[in-house]
């Protein structure tokens, strides 16, 4: 996969994740867009690779955040007696 | 190898604030975000993990409800389920659909599809019935392993750790069996975008309760749905004497 399509895929994945973001999709989308635009002039393939790696790390973090939020909410609702 | 049936229910998303309809006959569902019942996600995840460990050959997800229920079947397919069955129940019939009906539907499908395991979430976060797994086991006359927090699958039997009041209970039961998933069983995976796309190619069969020969005539009538009582506002008192008077008025001290 070319680096360009890797970046596009990463952006799409993050946008998809943003739909469930606690502060709202719009909040997430603006920040996501800014984060990508900040690095739009990066041309060094090594650097781009690093940035994609960072993006993938963020994907993992957001998934973990959602899971934890759901788990904690359910635990509070159904298991609050101990 | 074993075949697994998982039950998935479409419920109002856990993060949404529930509002009661003005006529007190139900809750507002129009334009409200729905998603898969979190306990059913845990059930799906467990089935998918069994498949990844090559203990299971095929996973079927079934959901009873209106057309939109197909969305949660899609989510299950994206998580790794092989095929879906949508039992269409809509409108007033869906409002009075009870675990007794769902369990008969699940039992019928379990027999038709010749499955060896039925895994469902222990309860749905909308009606909190916590009955479907138990009733399904009863209808099928299979053993039940409810509130599972750990499942080890052998060839002919299961060892299941159950969450009971104040501790854990480990039981052994024969296969076929019905399992209900508790919160600590596993951490469900997130359905990724590429997997959601791939899931669109997986088959979903549509059936009606009538096709299955299950009577879903209502057993109950909803009389009224009420909000839980709101906490009353507190007051700030100027001194101890006023506090004592207030407490006496309220009958909290003699």
C-alpha cells in the first residue's frame, strides 16, 4: 500500500471512531483535521512512517478508551454494591 | 466441530439519556442512537475467540426486532460472526415481545441450525430481564451455565466459572448447553471500518416468528412507564437549632 493510501485509510478509520467520541463527532473531526493538516508538508518517507505509526497508536488508544468507558459505566450501573 | 448461536439485541446506546414518552407507555426511541447490547457484545466476542482457537466451526448471530436490528447483526458479522438470522418483529408486537417469546425463537433456531452452544448476554440493558438464557435452556432441555466469567471448552463438556453472590462458582456441564455472558468474561473488540465493509458481504437470512412456528401474542400489557424519582434539592440551614428542628419535623430523630 502506498503511503498516501495508508494516510487516507488512517484518516477514515479515525473519522469512523470519532462518531462515538464522548465530546461529539464535530469536536473530534475538527481536531483530527487540524492534526493532519499540521503535518501536510512533511515529505520525508521515514518521518511519514513515524507519523502513521503515531496515528495507529491513537486508534488503539481511542478503542481502549471506549471499551473502558463502557465497562466502567456498566460496572457502576450493575455492580455498585461492592 | 461445534457450531455456536449467539443472540444479539438492539438496544438504546448505553451512553444515551433515556426519556419517557409523554403518554407514559414507553421510552422515546425515535432518533435515538442504538447499538448492540453490551452483554451481547461480550457473548459475540467469546464465540469469536472460540473460533480463533479452532474450537468452533461456525458462528450464527440472531436478532429479534424491527428492520434496524440488522444493524447489530452487521456489527456482530464485523466482529467475526459468519452469518446472521434476522427474526422480524416490529411495531406493537415488538413492544410486548418478552424473553419467553425470544427464548422459544432461539430454541427453534438452535434446533434448525443444529448448534451445540447458545451464547447470549446475561441481560439486556433496556429491559434488564435476565431471563432469556435460562428460558432457552429450559425450552431446549439443555444444561445452562449462566453469568459466565470464564469458559473452557472441552470435547464433550464445558467448564464454566460463574459469578455468584460474593464469589465464584465453577461448574462442569455437558454440550449442548446454553451460556450467558457476564461483564468480566472478556473485553469485546471494536468493529473496525474495513471489517464492517467486509461484513456487508456476509449473508443475513430473514425469517418471521410464524415461519418458525412461534406464537408471539402478547403476554403482558404495558400500563405505565415512569421515570425514577428525582433527588430532592437540599437546603442550607443557618444553625444547629434549625437543623434539629428540621430533623424532628422530618421524623429522623425522636
